[in-house]
């Protein structure tokens, strides 16, 4: 398959259904980035192949030391969950709602920091 054909398949599939892993949401939602699902969709639809290979973004076993003791899980957030590994995949709407919550918490944290 040519690189252009591969790109066309990716763009077609992304128009059909786009899911986000928790890791992607974490990286997109960093306060220095705040990349929206719409931004991702735009890049996919107008992007180009820069190299003729596929890159695996992450592959690691998380260690408990990597997580803050205040780590919270949002209950009742709809997600597609892999029956083999348990990984959650989120729809664009859920990503947008999660990012709204993150922005609200970040704004509140900045207010508290400045009031001290």
C-alpha cells in the first residue's frame, strides 16, 4: 500500500469513528497544550505523510511511582473498553468534557495559588 493510500484510509476511518486513549487525553490536556478533539480531527483531515512508516507512540508498563497519590478516576464516563486488556477508549464528546473539567480545576488551582 502506498503512503498516500494509507493516508486516505486513515482519513476515511477517522471520519467514521475516532477514539482516544487515556494517554492521548492526558497529553492533549496538558495546560501548555490543550489540544481539542477538533484540532486532532483537523490535523488528520489535512495532514500529510512525512515519513513512510508507522510509529508506535507508547508501549510501557506504568509503575505506581509514576502516579500521584491524588490520582482520581472519573466515574460514569462513557468509554469503549477492550475486553482483552481493559484499556479505555473515549469518544470525542467525552474528551471535550474531560478537558472542560481539567480547565476548570486548573483555573481554580491558579486562583488558590494567587490568593495565598
